[in-house]
C-alpha cells in the first residue's frame, strides 16, 4: 500500500467525516419509505444495478448471504422484489425489483435529493460553484478507483 502524505491523509479524513455526516443528515428522509435502511440499500442496488443473484447482492451490500436471505425475504413479502430461478441454472436464484419496489426506491431517493437541494439552494453562487468543482473531483477520483463498478459511478445512484 502506498503511503500518503500528511496533507492527503488530512484531506481524506475530512472528506470521510463530511461524507458520513452529510449522509446521516439526508438519510433521515428514508424513514418515510416505510422500510429499514438495509432493505432500502439492497433495493437501491437492484434498481440501479439490475437483477442479480442473491450472492452477488450480498457481495454488493457487503453482508453475509444468510443476512441477505432475510433482507430479500422481507422485500419479497412486501412485493418490492421477486425471486425466481435462473433460466440457465435452476439451482440459482435471481432477485429482481418489482415496479412497486422501483417506485418506492425512486421516491425515497427523490426525498433525499430534495432535502439536499434545499440546503444547497441556501448557499450563495460562489459556494455552489465550489461544490460543482468538488463534485467533478470526486467523480474523477471514483473513475480512477481500482475495480470500481459502473453502478457505483452512476450519476443517478
């Protein structure tokens, strides 16, 4: 692993802290979705990443397969996803989002984005311009990340 400079480490530390705090603030909007954060996160992966196997979904969410089984079971009971046998290998299960699940996820995302947009609208033009420059730098950083997935860089994710 490459050793980072003190300035790079301090910037990374500040960015990490700011990102976590920002997400905590806008995540409060997720309560209106009526499902838990783990379920909403899995639903987001399916909405923006497409149908996938249970193991791929567990890997994307960085949870153990038994945990993902419980999450998918709950989402299935709420008719937000459907689980079906893979056409090529009937032993495998493919998880797909339903229209109801997609709508719920998109409404939740809209509430988070709206809450953030309201805060940004309160900033002056100079601060908004600075955020645009920072956003471009963050996208460049993600583009250069080894093994980054296209879903992680999706502009609407």
